[in-house]
C-alpha cells in the first residue's frame, strides 16, 4: 500500500481498493492530477481522482455502486466505503469549442497520451498502487523548483481552455510559485480569449486565489498581465492603489471576505459601482452585501467629516451610519482601518483628525446604541395611526425612521410615553 501522508487513511484505503480491482481485471489504473501533486507538496488532499484504461462501461460492470456522471467525457463516479472517486478513462481531446470545452474525446490505452492533454506539468502526474509515478513532462522537477509550467505549448493549452490562464495565476499565488517564461508569454498573448469564459468560472478561480495564503502574489501577476481587463466584466489593473493592499493578507479565516472589500477600496470603487461589478461576477447576495457594506460605511464617514463637527455630532453621524449599514458593516469597516496607511484618503488635516476620532470612539458609540431596528421601538406604526387619526402613507415610514434614529442616538428614551410625545410634536409641526 502507498503510504500517503496527506490523505485521510480510510479514503486512501478505499481508493486503493478501486485501483486494485481495476488492476485485477486486467486494466491499468492510476491516481492522477491534484492528489499526486498535493501529496508531493505536503498539502492536504481532499479528493482522489483515478484514471484507467477501462472504458466507462467496463468500470460500471466492475463496480455495483457507481454513478455515470460524465460518460461523454469518460467519467464514472465510483463509491467505495462511503467515499466517492471520479474514475475517468484515458483520453485525448479534439478541437475545443468556445475556448473552454473539447468538441469530442477519444479513449486511448496509453497513460502518457492522457497526461499530455492536461494543463500544467504538476497536474500531469499519475501514480500506481506500487507508488511509481508516471511523469513524462517533468512535473516533479517543476514542483521542486516551484514553477508553474504548461504541458507542451502554452499558447495551445490556453487556446484550448482560456480559464487555464487564471488557473495558472491561482496556482502561482496559492503555492507561491513562479511562472515559467514561455508559459507567461503564452498567457499574455492569449489573454484576449478570457472574454469567452463565463464570469462564474472566473469568480471561482479568483475566490480561490483571494482565499489562499498569498493573494498579493496573485494580484501582482494579474496587474502585470492586465488579464482581468479582458474578461466579460472587465476590471483594469491601472485603477488600483497597491499601497492600500500592503496588509491585505492579515485578513484571514472568518474575515477573508473583507479582503475583497479592501481590494475594492484600493480600486476606488463606490458602493454602487462595486455592487454592479460583484453582480456581474456572480457573487451571492450574502457575500455581495457583506463586501459592499464596508464601502457604504466609508462613503458615509467621508461625507460626515467634510464639515467641522464636535464629538457629539460625530457620534450621532456614526450611529446613523450603523442604522443605515448595519452592525456587521460597521464592525467590518473598523477592522479594515488598522490595515490602511495613515492619510490615504487625502483629506484635509482636520477631516483626517475627525476620522481618527471616529475610529477611536466607534466601538464605545456602537455599544451605547439601545435600539437598532424598528421592531425594537416601544411603539408601532399601527399605534401611531390610531394616535393621530390619519391614514398610512410614506409619511408614516419617515416618522418611524425618525423615531428610531432619535431613540438610537438617545435624544428620546425608547419608552412609549416619550415616543408618543415625539409623534404628537412632529405631527403638530407638520400641520402648523
């Protein structure tokens, strides 16, 4: 048995059972691609793909528990001991459609022919049950020398599937590898083809890169290549202030989404502009809201400090900002501030001092807020209508927001009597 060091032991046993079964019936079989690469890199292996000389039909005849997940591409998913393994027949690929999908595949009997169609040398590795590695393109050397290199011609590989260019950057970023000279030249030459790739696939690669340990490495490669200026929802590298991203990698784990907020701040994006871009990039509503919330807080703070204000007024503005943007966005904004260089906004000296004051007192101010939502007010819209004997309308929503704001700031106590008195005062002023 191969002594895997980065694989769950039971998964390793079950995957070897699949290989052994194929071998015992006269078929060649290998672990292939990412699992072999990650084992050599000392990285945790999450799944184990298998390639074989057996046809999909022969695989399904050998294993009772399997799913025909991609027969047109030669893939059958085999379940063994509760683990799922993609088993794909050795294949070559014909002309590609739309710079992303092969028009057809042809099954072959030679593992080297199969490996030749793969993107990068470090992914063109296969290992049999004895631990012997098949490496016809020098993938092990490239791993040792920390290099991303295309299998064969980079222009051809990127022409077959343009997404490979972003995968190249992502691998270089996550592994902190360099990119081979000819591979880089091919990427720059073929970057126009990225316009054919669905933004969902672009986003997936970018999220993996931004979530990895070295996102600044990937961003630098994207700046140099200007690759993202060629995707369906383009972004020019020229708009980003790299200085603002120096501490990006300090945001990790549960705060990794804030890396995107910081990136968009460095790009000078407004909240609305960022929201449009993230929609185009197919981010979920939840993630889009979290990312752009920081930009909304930044805009409101920017407006607040343009005029000379005392501490009490700044406190009121901060509380209104928390009500408008939410506690999460306010907390996220505060977390990012320590990562940005002093004076980056190019404010006047006085405005900058006011921003610093807000940062210093914001936590205390936030903790002092007694109510955050209309539901927490000790008066309802229905009670207001009965009190003033009027029909509902936009005025009611505006009045309730006024009550929430004043109660949050502390101008009015969140008590029914005090709120009722304020309702009567506002209505009387409106009618005067």
